[in-house]
């Protein structure tokens, strides 16, 4: 059996069960391999769908057999990858949303078992299991390697919304750095770590909620988020590292759901003096009337 035939077999079984685990058991492959094959099928279907679309426009009288012979693919593939908003609607990994009316314009991997897809409306969705990969970069706009593919804004599409689905456990270093058009971020309860520089640089995010399982705010996480106004920090956070909120010029409200965490001297460097209120629970320890130089209030 060729790789292509094996992928088609995986796709066919997945369409019956809609379960990666059941597909893996039936085909005799690992769940990781099945997930990667479904991702490959999604990328393959993107090209096949576009090719089929072109042929149908140029040769409207051709049947599926003629198209299959021309593209050197199976009739089953022609049926499976017939265009739907520029991309097949047949193959989507478990937990991934199906194509919206905006259409998926690009997809790939961003972790050993984490995938991403970018919609034409600017929504970037990550799904899968486990941690994201780390990326190279800095908060002054100088990128290192590797660089996340979505940052290039493929076909002029600007990423405005990031949705990370349940199952993903970390946000990689510099994963969403310098994404100046980003307006909102939704993170799942499964996130345990947001790594350094993850959201650094200018963007349009005004409110950010850190998931409950996160235990520290890493270096440079929100460095130069100049429009960030409100941050909500869960009870488990015990440490805020260097330059975590450096130059967050619009910061006005910080909500803490637990005791006061330790913080680096530079954590709030260049944040507005006298304009930030630290909100704390009534029985929270370690705050006092001021904390990190900012007035406190109960909520």
C-alpha cells in the first residue's frame, strides 16, 4: 500500500467514526500517526481542491474520471476533494472546527501533536494535545528561527483572533510576538504554561485572562502591549518574571484571585504610575494598601 493509499484509508475510516482513537485502532497505527496523516490529507486536499476547481472551470463537461486521469489521482480523491470554499470539507482532525464560510487558507503543525489553521477572516485556531513548539524572536521586532508560519500573514490575511482549543498545554516562546493586528486571545483551561515573549510586541488586545493552571508569568510575556488595559491573574500564579509587563502603557486594572505573587523589579517597568489599580480578594495575603507601587482595592 502506497502512502497516498494509506492516507485515503485513514481518511475513509475517520469519516465513519469521527474519532482519531477508533481510526488508529481499526487501521493499526498510533494516534499521533493518524493525526499527522489527517493533517497531511488536509494540506493535500487544499492543493487537490484548487486543481479540481481550475479544471472544472476550464472543462465544465469533464466527468470525475477524466479529471482523475488528468491529475493522476483516484476518482475517490476527486469526489472527496471537490471544492468547498476553496478547501475540502471532508477531512478535519478531531477537535478542529469545520470550514466556515470564510474558508481555511493555510494550516500546519505547531507542536508534536498540535496543529493550526488560519481562516480568511483572520481567525487562527490551534488544536491538539500537549505543548506548542517554541519560536525564535525578540520583543524589538528582530526575529530568530524558527519563525511561526502564520506570522507572515499569508495572502495578506491579518491574524485578528487566536483561539487555542482544549488539550493544548502551553503557548510557545514568541508564538504570537509582534502580531500588530491581533485583537483577542482565547486560551483553554488545559494551558499550564505561557512561555517567554509569547505575546510581546504591539497588538490590539485590551483584556487578557490567564488560565487557572498557569503558575508564573514568564519574562517578556506582555512586553510592549501598549493597548492592554486589563489583566486577570489566577490564584496559582506565585511569580512574575522580568519585563513581563514592560511598557504596557494603557494598563489600568490588574485582578488577582490569590495571594500576592513575587515579582521582578523590572516586571512593571515603564507602566503608568498612579493610574493602575490592583484588585485583590478580601482574604488575600501580601498586598497591603499598595503593591508593586500601585494602589489596591478589594473586589
